[in-house]
């Protein structure tokens, strides 16, 4: 098979395309012939080194993929060769092993890919949508009638969060920094989208959601957390999904509003918990309310370029690699 291998941590150029022996589905495993691979920011943090939960080198990066089941190991029931699936984690690990033309998974790591979704869209489901679902319902405990502010709505997780919250009937306000990202967030269902690079945009959010948002899903907490605490409704909840540094906050704002500030990291969830979330997403994916947005598809050999691109501003959905 073809795979990207990280033999030492470092810059994107350490991602090297190699030819490796084809893996075989062992007992209780299935093998997927991969058509598309999703690139996530944490693939880059792991590659760079010094990141919690990073596998030892050498390893194959990537948690997300989509393709067709081409081998079923002994003891597996309920799955068939030829089924279109999306993949969330591999037998090698919850968060690596997917940048390859063949992946071996446990049955809880593969989920039916509806016929109307492309493989590229399938590769854009697991991390973004499971993260969004976990943030809204697992951590913030979003309730009927509550409003949601997605602080960073143009990327893969942000668009998934908008779609999931809208599908559940909530009013959503979001931010983006480009006209393209703004349009995508609007198409995903945000009632208003403001530019997080424009001074005063938080006043616009406050005007759009009088009393403040009930829930804020935050993609860049090191920049925004203190502002979020100012904006938040009384008894509101902030879920820190993304963070790239340190920040000073005023805890009095948490106290005065009896607010909740929650963290989340997808790797804390067990395979069964993740499979449960994908069960919750299935109807929305099948019915079209949840529709993954693909920005660009690149050949697998261009993984270094994909890693550089995903760290640039101007997100427009998911970057996908094709083996
Ligand atoms: N905790 C977890 O388990 C978990 C899981 C998945 C992802 N994450 C993290 O969540 C973040 C988003 O992931 P992703 O896959 O959606 O990445 P992405 O596709 O690269 O999107 C990044 C988002 O952050 C926005 N952003 C940039 N500057 C911002 C600012 N000052 N204020 C608010 N938003 C800003 C971007 O908007 P523009 O580009 O339009 O400026 C874009 O919407 C990443 O940091 C990622 O590592 C965490």
C-alpha cells in the first residue's frame, strides 16, 4: 500500500510517501480501501512533536478517512465487502493510521457512508462532527430554546457545529474572516456571521443575541476566552475546542454569571462513546441536514502542502487527501 510515514517529528516535509506491505484484517477487524483522507489540525501538532497522546515514530498520521470495505477478518459480523464507509480512527490508534491507501479498523471505527455523500465528504465527518456533537451536547448540555455562538465558524469543526445546532432547532451566530468562509457559515445555517478580524465585531454578536449566547463553542480560546466571558449569557457555557497559547481571564465574570467553562478533547472518548455519537449523527447525514464541506482535494503525496495549508488563515471547510 501507499502511506505517509512520519519517521521523525518536524516540519511538514517529514511527511514522506512510502510503499509498505498491504495490511491484513486480523480477527475482529476489517480492511478499508481508502478513497479520501481528512486532514485535521491535530495531525500537524502530532507531526511537529511534543504533543500529548502523540504516537512514537515511525507512525502513519491521520484519524479520518472514507472508502470501501475490501476485507473482513474472522469473527466480524454485520459488515460486508463493498460497503461504503467513513472511518474514525484505525486499529493502530484512535488518532493515527489513516494517511494510507488501506486501513485496518475495528467495526466500531467504521460507519455507513450515505450514497449521496462523496468519499471526500466522508473523510470530513469523524473528527469535525464528533467534536461538534460532543461540544454541544456532551459538554455544554445544550437545551431547547438556547442560542449558540460559534467563535470560528468557517473551518471543519465550526461548520459542523453550525449544522448540528441548526438541525436541532437552535439559533446560531458565527464568525469567519473571509467572504468565502462567511458564505459557508451562512449556508450551514448561521443566522448572522461576523468577521473576527473586524474591530467591534463582538458588539455585533451581542446585538444579534440580546442577553448573550447561551453556549459558545470556541476555536481559539487563547485569543477569545475573556471576551467570550463578557459576551456569554447568565448561566451560559463555553466549550474550549481549540487553543494555541495562553490567555489572562477575569474569573469574576465566571462567578457573576454562574458560567461554565468546559474543555473537550476527542481522544478522551472511548471507541464505544464515539460510535454512540456517530449513531446520533446518522439521521442528519442520511437526511441531508448534515453535509460536510470540502475545501480542496490533494494527492496523498502532497500531505506536506496540506499540513501547511491547514495552518493558514482563511478556512473554508475540510482539506482532503486522495491516495
Ligand atoms: N478539542 C478537540 O477534541 C478538537 C477536535 C478537533 C479540532 N480541534 C481544534 O479546533 C480548532 C478548529 O479545528 P478545525 O478542524 O475546524 O480547523 P480549521 O478548519 O483550520 O478552522 C479553524 C477555524 O478557526 C477560526 N479562527 C481563526 N482565527 C480566529 C479568531 N481570532 N477567533 C475565532 N476563530 C478564529 C478560523 O476562521 P478563519 O480561517 O475564517 O479566520 C476557522 O473557522 C483547531 O484548533 C483544532 O486543533 C480540537
